[in-house]
């Protein structure tokens, strides 16, 4: 298994930089040819969703589609795939950031009754409480 950083995944998804996108394509295709899995941890998916939304102006619906495709791809391994699916479902309907949805899911799974926040949008999620 080989870990993948968010910048490589963003170049692969957006194909926006001819040199880096070509390298990202080659890296990912090479690992597939070698039957290697690519590991994506939670931070990578949070960064990718943030970059797609902020820098590339993807809508929440477009980000949901991209993350669904990533989670469904056989070549990727994840830190906790079921938790990511739950966070994605919350993200789809909440208006909060994907990262906040994942933080809420992770903290709930760890036994937290609430997660305290100053973020108004995150506070709308049932796992959060505004302070």
C-alpha cells in the first residue's frame, strides 16, 4: 500500500496543471498496474474537499459526487471507510464543511456526547454545540 497526499489527488481529479497532472496520472496508473492500493487518510479527504470548494469553486453537490467516486474506487484504501460514508451523508444534507462533518462523526464514534465549536454552520450539526 502507498499513501497519497492531497496535492497529488487534486492534480489527478482536476487535471489543471499539465506537468503535475501528468505526473499524478502516471503515479496512480503505475500503482494500479502494480496492483498496489493507494491509502487516503481522513486529512487528505478533508483537504481535497476544502481545495475543491475554495480554490476550484465546486458546489457541495459536486464535492459529494467526487468523494463518492473516491470512496467507491477499488484502488483506494481508507482509514475508516464506514465513518467517511457517514460523514459524507451528513455533509450532503447539512451545509457544513465536509471536515466538520467528519470531526463530528469521529468524535461521536469516540464517545463524545457533543463537540464544542464557535462555527455557526458546524453548530447546526447534532454532534456540535455552539459556545
